């Protein structure tokens, strides 16, 4: 895919600011690190890294080497500016993940909202193949995704958490899922993911060579457990984790 202007170039700063929404911290971030486990001394490739939010978080968890990859030039510029202003040793690459080649294998591949950009099973398989190829033996794939096991019936409002989801009901393979986000400062923006059936995901991971693929329900950080604010999110989860291994 060409590195022409990407749709995220226009919303890069707003998307960066959305990382301050509470569900990001108490569900998304907490669940990611629960799935990752110990990363100290490990090498990590952060695919669809955006402005490097999780790239930096993983490096701060004492990973030895962390490289972020994103197709949006504006996102990578934000990431590199943050690295320049607050050096951690993160590296960034502006590239389409589907075209990524890497000589040195890594211990972990992290993919936060990468796979839900695949419009076809072939595109999904390519993302999985790239992930498999860059992992060393016994490496692990970890990600968070639009919850294709629980697609919305038309429009689903999670306004109190800062977003809405909209798609056809029931969705067909390749149908768009529209996300509308509202940041804490009131800034609104939107972007599209794409629906592929859970069975398509299982097929793509298996076809790429992964073993032990599984869906992982997001967990609420202990500090928030018992807070009724999260009941609606947890009873109708819009997001889900994924994990797979390279034997």
C-alpha cells in the first residue's frame, strides 16, 4: 500500500488525546499488560502503534527493545516528537504493516486495533502472517480489537465512556463499523473498522501458523472493581483481547 496521505493523518492529534478516556486506562491498558505479562528484557514490535502511546508504556515496563510501526506519517511524527522530547529509546517506522519485513525476530508482537482494519480474509491473513514471521520461536501475539463476537445491532451508544459504534445488523464480511469518539475536551472524530466473523479470525491465525489462538475478555483494573459505572461496558463488551503463540 502506498504511503500516500492516510485517513489518520487528519485525526492524529485527536486520536492521541483519546488515549486519556477512562476505558483506555482501566480496561484497555490494564488488559493489555495482563495478557503480555513480564516484558522486562524482551523485544517487542508494536504494530499500528499510532502516536506511540503503548510503545512507550511497554518500554517503561523495561522491555529491552520496542519498535512501533504505523501507516500514518502524522502519527509517526507525533511519536518521534514525544521520543525526542522525552527519550526512552523507542524506535518508529512509517510503513504499512502488510508490507513489513524484519530481519531480527522479536519476543512479542502487540497489535492494538490493527486486525479490525482488514476488509477481507486475505488482508487479515496477511496481518497474521507478518506477525507470525517476525516472532521468534515461543513468541506471543497480543492485541485488542473491535469485538466481532458482539457486533452492535445498528447503533450502540457508549457515550458515557466516550464513543458510539454503528454498523449494519447483522453485519456481513467486510461491512464497515463506524466509531465516533468524543474526547474529554469535547473534540469529536470518527473512523471505520471492518467486520470479519470470529471464524475468519480463527482461520487466519491457524493458516498463518499460530497455535493456541484465543479470545480474551477485557478485565477491569482492580482499582475500579465494584464501580457500577463500568457495568454497561462489561455486560455488552464492545472490545475484546486476542492472544496466540508461535511454537
